[in-house]
């Protein structure tokens, strides 16, 4: 029997020096809180990103500040079960 992937898959896209963060929670039973690594050449600690899309509508407009976690610039977000989010730097 194949085991289902239950991790969050996250990636970024840079368009005209503007970074977008996209993430998908593959867990169909549990929400996840994750740190997503972002481009350190475009972002420093304490920059802000805003959620511009979420499958959980109440999350749209939430802000996430960048943090330095073990030398990596990251944002922290929570993604509902089967959820999707998109963040944009503000």
C-alpha cells in the first residue's frame, strides 16, 4: 500500500524583483504551521509579506514578518488541511 504525502510543499517565484510565496498542505486531516525559506538576496529580517490568496478566506490579508532561523530567512504561516496560500512582499 502506498503511503500518502502529508507534508507542506512550498516554493517561491520572483517576477520583476517581486517575490511570491506559494504553499500547499497535502495533509487531508491536519492543519500545519511551517516556516518557509525565502530568497535571502531579496529579503532581510523583519520584511513583511501579506497573504493575497488562501483557500481559507479568513487568512487573506494576514501579514507575516521574515525571521532569521539558523541563518535562513523565513516566514511562518499556518495552512489548513488541504489548504493553499500565496504571499506577496509588501
